[in-house]
C-alpha cells in the first residue's frame, strides 16, 4: 500500500464522517488515550451502549498507538471481554498499550474504564499486522 493515509472517513476517528464517533487520540507515557461519551444513537437495548461500538472504540485506541508512532497496521485478530454494561451518556477513558512487537506482528491491549466510578467496562487483546509504506 502506498500513498498518504486517509482516515478522514473512519467511523471511529474520522473528522469527515458525519455519523462517526469522531474520537481523537493522543500518546501519553507510551499509552494511547482517548475519551468517549456514547450517545442515544449508540444504544443496543435498555439504554446500554451497543457492544459493537465499544469494540470499535477499543480497536481504534490500539491501532492509533501504532499510527501515532508512525506505523500503519490492520487488525489481524482481536479478543474482547465485556466486564459490565455501559449506560448511554456515561463517559469512558480508553487506553491502548503495546504488549510486544515482533517483526510485522504487534500484540496490543486495550481497556475502557468508566470515568464516574473507574469500573472496567471491557478489555481487548489484539494482534495487528504492520503494512509496508
């Protein structure tokens, strides 16, 4: 793959996606971080945030760890463990960290915590494959 990265329409982080989450990511002490407050349109049922939205946000916090360090990669495999419901309107903190890198394979961990009480909402472990520029 060549050419500049165009993520402007990414569902999670794309600023040009009018129906996207439009999250912004930053590196802080080698941890990729972001915050997110799910809206009513992100609901699954009973006022709880849809698990796919939670998964997407966690996938992106891990991928953006690599992006912010100058690498491009795609998710190869991801396991997620949901720890508790996330009521719509509850702000969360996202964290993505690298567990290890080996050649083109990067093993990442992502976590989502509620801001109001610190509870772990979900955690992921994923393998990413770096792509050549």
